[in-house]
């Protein structure tokens, strides 16, 4: 199947699952088709899918990511020993694990084509990721606590694992509790990574953006917490600070030198 054939197949199968969307016409424009497919994937609840659907979806997503261009950790130069800075799409980075800034439901973003990293990671990992997260949450029986972390396979992403952590949401003045909770996100991910023999991990800018943590203070906490962890534990884990915005790149560049 070509990418277009896969895309049309996936759209049709997803429309069949939801009667209220069955009358939607599939657009002719490629970008509109991609937007429709992503929207349908975003709103799909965690549920079983046929083997054929999974095979077509996996082939489609892996090809899409390959066409965007994959960056290997070996392509990057450290800015300090064991520390890297990269500006770009975290879903195209090949390392052992990447960190997802999740919400307390831990099921990914259900808002169609939303710009958050949670949406992007779940979109390009495939429907298996939401199902895996749902299983974890069903076993836990309650929403995820702020500052904790969970691990799942990465499915169709170039990395091996995704670590999901819930950062603090800022509603006004930044508090010491907010700062401690954000630091806990980084420590929890590093500890969980070590427990699973993960040698390299890529952090996004946890709690910034939709969660309104000030970007400069969030970066300071991220760098400080990672450095303290590596120093206190003598950890050799390689850490990539992966940013998407130029503003964040400049903040981290100044902090890391």
C-alpha cells in the first residue's frame, strides 16, 4: 500500500467505529486527509483494534516519521559531559526513552490536532500507547499524582520507551510547592529510567506551555535537578534537553553554556 492508500484505509476504519462521524467525507487534499486522520486518532478511546488496522497504522506512522527525518543521539554533540541540547520535534529523536508531559488522566490529549507534546507523542506512537496507558491507570485505580512517572513502550516512535510524568499546573503566583513538584518530575523519570536500564533520556519542557510554568524557571529547575541527580548517584545516563521553541533553546543554551 502507498501512504495515501494507508491513510484512506485508516480514516475509513476509524469512521466506521464512530457512527456520529460516518457521514464525514474524506477530503481530496493530502494535508486535510492527514489532519482528519490525526483528529480521529486523537479522539479515539482506548479499545481493541484489528490486526490489519494495527499493521497498516504502524507502517503509516513509521513512514511518516522517517520522512520527517530521524535524529540519532550519536548525531548530537554534548554541551556538557552527558548533557545535550536539541531544538526540534521530540517524536523524531532516536534515543532510549523520551519524556511525555502528561495530564493526570495519563491517556493522552483528546483535543483534535492540539499543539501539545502529549498530543504529538500519542499521535505518532499509535493507538497502542493510549491502550497501554489505560491499562496502567485501570490497575492503579486513581489519577496520576503530580511529580510521579510511569513507563510504557514507545511503539511507533524511534525510541524504545516513553516515560509519562504529570507536572504542576500554575494558576497564579509560582510557589515553592510548584517548584518541588517539577523537580520531582525530573527525579522520578531519571529513577524510573535507571530501574529499566535506560542509558539515554530526552526531556521535553515539562509544565511549560499549557501548564503555565514560567519557561526560565522551569529550565533552571530541570538543569539543576538533572545535574544534582547525576552527581549524587554517579549516574552515567545521557540526558537530552529537547526544546521546540527558540525561546527555550536560548534559555537552555545560556544555562548550559
